[in-house]
């Protein structure tokens, strides 16, 4: 049955690898169950109302579980979904101040519907296939750099500098137990991985978590230094879910309350960010998993993109913000995940957290972050497929790679690469090498980068 559902032999994987990959993805992304409620719960809507943390936690886990399981059975891909970072910030700080929470979540539902329409009509697939193959490889490398930076920052290995944008540790030096746990986990992970130990990433995350729990219980340490998740044995293991936010959305009320222009700008930002963040993640993680064909195409792409749109709708319906393909899925791929079976494992674990939410608060960023760094290193190997001697492609590829980590956005990197590729090819008169859709996408990205100026003119 598993072979029929997930094509394990065709993708050269096993049940054991998929299970390990699914658990690893869950452990790498479990922080979102706690972080998303903090981001949304820390903002007020236009009436001054706030969403409760308990309800947001339930909604975040519910939407992520359902979306991830849908991707498993419909898309047969190891791409877990959850509330997108960046998208939730748009909802909390760009939408909510001008409308009610229900109206803001209504815009999220609309964003999901727009993406579904683009996927079902095939337009989203056409856009993805119009991206040159070299840029697709560059997207993989850029995401590798991006998730590496996420891991280093989350672990406190890299911090905002004094006089420099970033620096090593706090005050320019490595110090503190969280960084020590991170270094231990990363070194252990590297050793096990190069020795080809089955479950190297998962074993290292568990080992680092155990060390973190022991350190936290045996030493005097400022709990805030661990970040959102603090490694401690929870006082209780079961917490009843609160579904009070499910169904609390207003589709078109935001246009009346905030005005057509403001609501439209928010919707445009959500659609573009959700569209290209997911596109970049799907391309990058698929490339790393070996699922991309020689022509640069991903199997079942139409279904995958449709489920991504459905994830957006579910995020709005549950008031957890737009759900999208999570870049931390790369951690599971690094552990061997190649099919939707890994997503079944991840989805079940996300569903379990509805009752066992306190357990999600055990694995700190310092223990999970090494997986992002190692997988980032693995994704860097895709750079060998970029023709660096051809400047017409190399420069757009470089901008794609550089701007993802430097601007903390997949969308920004994709946009810079597409615009520069189109411009360079046009400048040298190679118009036939520019798919017509790439002109359209370039124009959309120009509008995206200039959205503040455009909004001011309107």
C-alpha cells in the first residue's frame, strides 16, 4: 500500500528513511507552533483587540497538520507546511492595524484562493517552468545560504553587531550555554553525517536537546537566552486545544474598513510573497532531493502548488496566518525524505501537538539549528550546476544567492535574479532566450520592490 501511494522504489527511498526524515522536519519546524502565536498575539487590530496565545497555538498546529497531510497524499512530496514567517508579520503589522483580525484573516483566505486559481489554471506552473534552469539551481544555493543564516542566528552563533551588520556571538565572542549546545550538536551532526550514520541529523538533534535540558536544569541561566523554546521538562504533558478562532474570518470586510487601496496592497504583498517564497522553496528542496528532472521540472508540480494555495486558505480559516511550504523541510530531505510518507509522519506529529503542546516546547533552537546549517552546506553543492563562466547567467545567479540571506527573504532573491536575467539578456539582444512570461514576472517584481512608492502615488 505504501509503495502504491508514495512510489518509494521509484524515488529510491525506504520507509525507515521517510520516517526519520519526517521526524527531523517536525523537530526543525516545531518552533513555529510557539513562535507564530507570539508574533500574531503581540499585535493589536484596529479596534485594539488581541488574539489569545492558547487559541493561536491550537490554530497554528491544526492548520499545519492538515496542510502537511494534504501535501503527503495529494502532492506526494516531502514538503511540510505551516504559518509562513514574513507572511504572519504582514498580517500582524501591515493588515491588523487597519482592520479587524477577522478581516485580516479574510485577506489571507483570499490570498490562498488567488494562489489556487493560479495553480489550477496552470499559470503558476508555467511561471515556474519559465525560470531558467541555472537560476533554479541558484535558488537552491540561495536557500541553502538562507537557512544556514537562520540556523546561526537562531542559535546565537551570529548576532547583530556593533558597528557591523552581524558579528560572531554576543559582543563578538562565542559565549553562553545555548551556543555551546549548538556547537556540540553541529560537530556531532557533521561527524555522524560524514561517517554515513543512518539518522545522523535526528540523532544529533535529540542528543543536543538532552544536553540542553540537563544544562538548563543543572545551571543558573537566563531563560531568555534560549529563545522562544526553552529546554525543560514540561510541568504537564497534555493541554486541551482551544478551537475558538477557527472560522473567524471576514472575506471582504477589510476593503470597507481599511479602504480599497490599503487592503489591495496587503493582498498583493501576501500573494507575491506566498507565491515566490513557496516557489523558491519547492525548487530548492526538490533539487536537493533529486526530484528535479534534467529539464528542471518537479513531479506533480500542479498538485503541489494547489495544496500550497489550500494551505493559505486553511491558515486564514483557522486565523493562524497563511500556511506555505516550510523551508525547514530541507532538514528532512537531508535525512533522506523523498516522498509524501515523510509528510505523513510530520503531519501526525503536528496533529499530536494539539493535545501535547507542552512537548513542542522541549527542543530549543540551539538543538535544532545545526540541521539547518548542515543542510545549507549540502544545498551549496548545487552551485556546481551554475555556468559561472557565462556572466549573462552568473550575475543573476549570484544576485539570487546573495540577496536571499542578506535580505532574509526568498522572494527578494528570486526577484533580483529574474529582473537582472531579463535585463542582461535584453541588453545583449538575446530576446529569444527570454520567455514571454519572464517579462511579466519581471514587471510584477518591479512593482513589488517599488510598492511603497506606488502606494504613495495612488
